[in-house]
């Protein structure tokens, strides 16, 4: 796969899966810009390839007008990946203000990014990816907002794919299984919950951010040029039973 001179924007690339995706594109010589909520990439305290080689922009969807004011280092964008996401535990998502906030960060912000950056996606092969989840397909116990946002992403992918195909823009999604990130700390930091989660994964391990990154590179590449409107599951078989 060839990404040199390709410009990739990863919303939510500061951490977890987005960071793993950024690493995979950098390894293939792409120009990568990532966003995170903190002021500087140094605030994440990681001296890795992503910190050293990507451009960083601060973006917090809970701050009004933050996206409107965001200025990219590129005038043309080849690939947009939306990997932002949040979740609230202890049944907080049953409170309406929390429900709305999670929907804003997880779903509405993805539509807003697609609308804002689509005009820059004029190159042949331009494409978009949105991070869904196993929760795009089934109930998530105790998390109505997370689940509704991920269900929404599944049909947003299909609707935008249909709308923009004739303009040459493909739109796909990736639905990860369990990957150890800030979002899943409550599970993997608890010995018993972690052990019991492993029993449900046929490939017998949690995913690495790079597992998702490799799938993202494939979907972004010319090899996936006839794939649009699909949510690709990358979960070690977790969703099979
Ligand atoms: N981890 C899993 O097992 C798993 C499974 C299925 C789906 N997913 C999905 O994968 C995506 C990435 O999640 P992750 O697991 O990598 O979690 P993560 O490590 O917490 O990363 C989430 C990213 O979203 C950003 N973000 C959070 N709140 C934001 C806000 N208000 N405004 C702008 N950006 C915000 C974070 O910025 P900061 O770094 O500054 O906080 C970070 O870059 C999410 O859409 C998630 O739902 C994850």
C-alpha cells in the first residue's frame, strides 16, 4: 500500500485506537494530522513515532465553535478518519444531559467533521472512515447513549456512502472489538472482568490499536476502491456468538 504524499486527518488520533491508526499510516509514509482535547501533543507524555512525526491540533467537541475554528495544515485531504469517542458509566447515560453530550461527541461530531472536510476531498480515491463498534449492532448494558451513537454511525456510514459515491468519495466504518484504551479501562484493569472477557473472544486476545490501524490502511487504499458503505468488524471473533 502506497501512502507517501497522502494527507490523512485522524480526529481523536491523540489516544488509543486513533493513535494506533496514525502509527500505521506513518509507517507507510503518509502525512498525518491528529487531534486531541489537550493543548499540546506533549501533554500526552508519549515520545513515540506519532508524537514525533504527526501534526497535532487541539479539538474538543464540547467547546462551542471549536470545529468551525479548526484550521488544517493541508489544503487537500485524502483520508478522513473519525476515531473520537466517549462513554459514561454508572448509569449516567440515563440522564438526558449526559445522553445528549455523549451523542454530540460520538455521533453528531462525526457528521460535522464529514461536512466540514468533504470540500477538501477532491483527489481521486478520497475516502472517509468512521469508528463504529460491536455496539453498532446490539445492546450495550447500561450505556444507552454509547449504544445509540454507535448504531447511528452504522447507518450514517451507509447514507453518506450513497450520497457521495458519485462524487468519488467512499465512506466506510470499522467496528472494533475490545481494545485496551482509556475507554475500556474499567474492564481490562479489573482482573476478573478481563479474564471473563477473554473467554468470549475466539482468537483469545484483546485487539491492539494497530489491528484496527491495518484495517484502516486497507480500507483507505486503492485495493479497497470498490468498497463503500460497509462497517468492517475487527474483533477477533467476539461478535460471532
Ligand atoms: N477501545 C475499544 O475497545 C473500542 C471498541 C469499539 C469501538 N471503539 C471506538 O473507537 C474510537 C476510539 O476509542 P478509543 O478506545 O481509542 O478511546 P480513547 O483512547 O479514549 O480515544 C478517544 C479519542 O477521542 C477523543 N475525544 C474524547 N472526547 C472528545 C471530545 N469531547 N472532543 C474531541 N475529541 C474527544 C480523545 O481525546 P483525548 O485523548 O484528548 O481524550 C481521544 O483522542 C471511539 O469511537 C470508540 O467508541 C473503541
